[in-house]
C-alpha cells in the first residue's frame, strides 16, 4: 500500500501486532494490523458498496469504490502509459483493507483487492486513474496495483490456491488489455519499486508458480 500525501499523514488505523508504512513519494502514513479476536475471513469492518450498475475494468470484479480523496483522477493510458502490475500483500484483513481505502483520511488506495479464502476480487479504483500504492509517484502513474489479503509471514494461512488463481487471472487480463509483457520486469512486487522500504509480497510469495499461472491464462 501507499499513502499519497506529500506531507506526513501519520494516523494509525490499528495499534496491534504488525504495521506497514504507506508512502507516496516519501510521504508517511502508518497502517497497523491486529490479529487478536479476528476472523480469518474478515475483520468485521462495515464497508460501503455500490448498489447501482457497476463499471469495472475486470469483469470478474465487484465494484467497491475507494474514496476520491485517495487516488488521482487521470485519463490513462492517454495521460500516462500503463506498463506495470505491482503485487502487494495487505498486512490486513480484506474488509478492513476496503474500509481503509474508503476512508478519505487515509490517503492510500490500490486498484484491486483479492480476498484470501475464495479469491474474490474487489475493484476500488478504475485503471484509468492513478492509485496511491507504490511509494513512488512515477511507478504509481505507470502501474496497476493489486493488494492480496494476508500477512507475508503466514503464507500457509493466507496465500491460498484460490487467491493465486484469481489474482493470476486478473493480472493476465490487465496485461492483455494494456499490452504489458508477461514477465518479471513488468509484473513486480512492492519491494521491487525503487525507493520502497516495503518487503511485500515477501519471501514466501511463490513467484514461479504465480508467473506460470499468469502465462497459462
């Protein structure tokens, strides 16, 4: 994830076990994640969802719009080329992640969020707009960000077959529509963004498996 404000915006969402700094071009924001008493499927946070007709870029996605305060309205690929897919892990529960992206005070968003247990996909930012997820403005403008529910040090719990399969189908579709080469130079982890101090998707993300799944679509 990535905070988009150019000044410090430190406002912890929780204060429990793990946290990630959310950055856009060096600005700061803290997202904390709590495990105690929470379900593996949801943190129990209420999330506003669109009830009307949806306009999504990926047909398999549910439209759950992020706050307009948390991304930059644009006209990609005319304004900026879309050249990358950036893989993230939330360090949060799925519903809590949706709620964070809908909170106008958080200054963070990704285009998609993939749920762990069943691979359900929510689209929160249209691909034509610039999500605030990479920690590098140049990379934000040129990428589509995909967040995956879970914690990087608990792969057996969170990195499910359903999540890998659904995410790979999504990434393949993004690459097809935007003529992005299906390789590790164009499908990268958050940790590979220049200037990033993030470690997601972490050492346990199975890149070989993931890339094979993307290529098989």
